[in-house]
C-alpha cells in the first residue's frame, strides 16, 4: 500500500487558539475569522462587500475537500489578477470548507482514520501559507489601519450569530437542540423560533433560508420577497461556478 493510501488515527484538541484574536476558544464555536490572520480578517470588517457576505460560503462542490480545492484555486487566480476583494472572498470560502473538515474530524469520538493526503488538510500553514502571504502583501501595500479591540468584537459577534443560527435550525426543524446548552420548544416549526430564525437569516444575508422558513410558516409574501433577494445575490459568481464545475468533473461528483 502506498504511503498516501495508509490511514492514521488522529484525535484533535477540543480547543483552538484563534489566529484572529489570540483567544483560546472551543473549536466547535469558531468561525472562519478565527482561522485567518487578523490583518486579513479585518478586511471583512472594513470592506462593505465582504462584510455583507461574511456568512455566505457558496454552494460548494459536493464535499468539504473538493469545495476547498475549488475556492482556493479561485482565490489564487483572483490574487494573480490583482482583484484583492474577490481573492479574499474566495479565500474565506476555501478556509470555511477546509476548517469545517477539521472541525468535523474533531467531533469524532476517538478521532478519525485519515489518509496522509487528508492529514495534510489539517495543516493550515502548509495549505494557505503562500496564498495568505500574497494576500497580506496586497493588504499592507494599501496601508490600511487596524483596531484590535474593534476587530475582536467583530469576530465575537460573528461567532454568536453562527452559534445562534445552528441552534435555531435544530429548534425549528427538530424541536430541540443540544448545541451550546440543551433547549427544547413546544413543537417543531414553532412560530416564535421561526420568526427569530428569519430575522437572523436576513441579517446574515442567507435569504434562501429566510425564504424557506417563511414558507414553512405560511408567510407567502415574505417568502417570495426573500426568494427574489436570494436570486439577486447569488452565492457564487460565474467564475466561481466554473471552478466548482471543474473540480466536480475532476472527482466525478454529481452535485
């Protein structure tokens, strides 16, 4: 058996030292900003286009690994084309899918059995060092300012939104959740939960989810309006879609 095909048992720590804020936090509570150098993450606070799409991660390519590869390739291409904003957006999506893979492994009791190629996915520096340095050089050349206190608050707020979104999803569709503390509601599809879920989804720019929940609650006009907003703000650009299609073809993914 080739070394790349051998499997290794790994167990990841439950906590992570945030690259963005320097805090030690539960890995399960991290957001994508925690995996970015703060000089890059701060651009998502300062640039309106990036801030508005902070919680939007694209449709993906059908698996964490394939999605990461597609978006990372796009980020490198956009950086070479000197489109910093587009490169940062693709980098965010790649990092999201790559770290979601890591976080998924961390939840497996006793660790996961991974190949050497999969183990390499756990090393952010190996996978992103060159791309991140190129992005950092581009940001530094613009002589942008950085306020660590404001940025720490920005990251904390992003974490809380994503934590609450995960809770509301389970509460609305399952009637209970054990995420970040055990909570239960009277029934699946609880209207109060649904309304909060709609408001949070809109605030996070996830209009397709807002439309779905509004439809479940019978709010037909709202559902139509959010569907229109979702169509007006596609999750992937045509160029990103091309990269996703190429990666799906490479791995034979029907998605």
